C-alpha cells in the first residue's frame, strides 16, 4: 500500500510528522505538503504561476519520502496524483491539522481541501484534525486514532466523491470516550475587521477576532461529539446540491418560465 500524506500547516508542522509515522506500518509513505503554513487557504488551484517542489530534507520521520511545495495543499495532492509520484497511490490522508475542522470550517480548510482534491482524482481520502490549537498540543492520541481508522480499512468502502472527515478531541487516549458518526454542526465565527494605518497614511485591514465557537448542544454533530469527548467521523460528499430546494423551485414552476418574460 502506498499512502500520500499532506496537510495545510506546512511540511514541518508536528501534526504531519505524527500522521506520517502513524501510516508507516501500512506500507510506503510519501509526504507532499506546503513549505509554509497555508491554513484556511481553501481548495485553491494554482494556475497563474509555476509550482516548485523540493525535497523536505529535514522531515523528522525516517523511511518517509518528503517534499515541500510552494503552493496549496490541494496543489500538493494534484501534482502527486498527476504524475509526480510514479507509483500508484492507494490512499490520501491529510493532517493532523492544528485545530478543528468542523461545521462550516470545511469551506476554509486546506486540510480538508487536500482530501477533496484526492476524491476528485478518484482516490480514497481521510482528513484528520485535532481540536487543539495550542503550540504544545499532543498529536500522539490523534495519530493513534488515525492508525486505528486506516487499519480498519474504512476508506475502502467510500462511495465516489466522498471523503471521511475526522476530528479528535484534545484528550489523552484513555479519556477519549469513543467514536461518533455525525453530521456537520453549526459554527459561529467571531471574526473582527481590524483597520489600521500603514506608515504612508493609507488604511489596511486584517481579519482578526476570537477563535470560532459554535453550537455544542445540538446532538449528532461534529461540534457536539468532540465537545463531549468523542472522535467525530463525518462522511463528506462533494455534491453540494440542496435537493430540498430543487424540489421547491420545481414546485414554484421555475422550469415553466419563458426566458426573459
Ligand atoms: Mn491548518
């Protein structure tokens, strides 16, 4: 088995080293990740400038081929699957992200977008995130969970355009209560627009504010599960169609309209 590992925190982040090491028992592991932190870069495809790929010679895990790219996590997966990796790739794992990727975070997340890119190229993919944004977070428990989930082979039965999004609560393994299969919850973003003056008297803007919060009380969501000490597993489908609204629009007769009248 050949496993591709990527992330959005950068190739030298502790989470990706923990994940790459956790994948080693399953076979060959190749790491291709951004050179720098690309968190919240979304599903970016770099089209208007060249991509650079260099060996990540200081990658801390032995037995892993590691590369650093100049661009986004989804670019890393695309270049790997389009031929930078010569051998077939059987599974793409992304993470372990520093901080949660739950609810509407998925639209921002480079970690999850790396997994989106994989399923677009018909490869099974799992995104892993640790619900802990602190500098000294312990990735050990989340790495053990990642090894357990990949070892179970759940990725083999994923339908087309579907990935698995996993969030691990910030607890020692013995205190993690179990696993919950859950839907995306509802995030609240506490962003604030910071406006200051540059040295030349022109205003500049920076989106700051507090970390996102959200509804931890609605049962059956990723926010609820991790808040209560469970690992959350959420199957994510790339079909973003609202089927309910399709039916409403059809019922409203939109398809019988004469264009322009
Ligand atoms: Mn990140």
